[in-house]
C-alpha cells in the first residue's frame, strides 16, 4: 500500500517545486559540505560523499521508525519524479517558438542550447526522457523493492550527488569520483530493466544490438534506455552535441532506417515511455501480491 499511495500523490501533486523540497535541502547540505571539504583528491571526495549521505540517511531512518507508514509514503513519493519528467519534455515539444524550446531544453540537459534547432531540441528531450525514465522512476522503484522506502530515499541521495559532483572536468574528476561510481553501480540494473520495458511495449529488437550501441555512450548506464527507446519507437537519437563550446562527437542510435524526430513522432515516443513505466509498476504490484 505504501507504493500505491506514493504513486497516487505523485500523479495528483507531482514533484513539489520549491526550496522546501527535501531534495533541495539535501542539495544545499551537499553544497555546504563541499564548500568546507573540497580538495582535488579522490580520498577527500570519499569522505565528503560519506558525510553528506550518512547524516540525512540517519534522519530518514529515524523518521521511518517514529512515524511509520505515513512517513514511508512521503519518502517514496518524494523519491520519484514521474510527473515532472513528462512535464519538462512536453514543455519542449509544445514550445511556441525556437527560443522557447531552447529555453525549455536548457532546463533538462547540460548542452549548449543556443545553436540547437527545433529537431535538436526534440531529440535531446527524448534522450533526457529515456535516461530519466530510469533515474527518476524505475531506479527508485527498484531500490524500493530491494530495500524498502529507505532504499528509495538512499538512491535519490546517491543520484542527486552524482548530478552535483559526477562530472568529468577539472574540478570534479577526482573529488566526484565516488559520487559517479556509486551512482553507476546503483543504476546498473535499473537502466537495463528500463531498456527491456521499452522494447516490450514498443518495437522489439535484439538485445545484442542494444548492447552494441549502448556501449558507445559516454555513460555505462544511460546509453541503454536511450538506445532502447530509439529502437522501440523506430526513431533516430544520438548524434553530435555541443558542450561548453566543444563538439561532443556521438554516434546515432537506432535502426539504419530509423525515422528522424518530428513533433508527432516525439509525442508517439512519449507514449512508449509512459507504457513502459506503467508496465514496470504493474510488475512491481504483481511481485508484491505474489510474495
């Protein structure tokens, strides 16, 4: 019942958009710790990561035991980002101008958006949708099944720290090593489950083809749902992007005869992702009923 009521809150309210959101508090806590502890060293990064995680997780553990089911429902709800995920993508697709589309996509991807075309914006939105279908929905639900509400909360903290520190740049390559690696481990199985779900509800493809293309992605996990969505919806994703003024050369994902993204195809692709997530939730409820 915890998951049912958490999902009900997610569909009715969605992700609270203010500074009082616990994830926002956690982010400010992490930034404060970084300001005191930062050093260009991976050992310091391990210490900082551990400190940032342990205190909030201890408070969550205390709340879990003091307030029971009500607290658990809120915990799982705030660990999921289902509604906001689709809202951000629709904002790109329904933008009234290229400038508005560029502004909308800049909120969800770390790319140079000023030179992006409408098609670039649409493709980037779908790639973000695929990756975050795993990060924001399937992964927290996976860890909820494995470790309960505490698992969902712990995953959200791990994923937030990766978003803050898990960059391969001069500042974070060493300090953020722990944040990036733990997130890679936490997302390994969920990313592949998400890819399978997309192939089950969309056009099927050989898993070997998904693996082959996913392994060309910079992330060990994000490539799986992105490539799977390209095959499931028969669209072309990937391709070169601009980051910090430099061209990031990437291959295209999908079938050889994959269709180029249009607004209508993008809307059809959203349905594939929605159905994949619904199938994932249905499977979780079935597992809970059986066991």
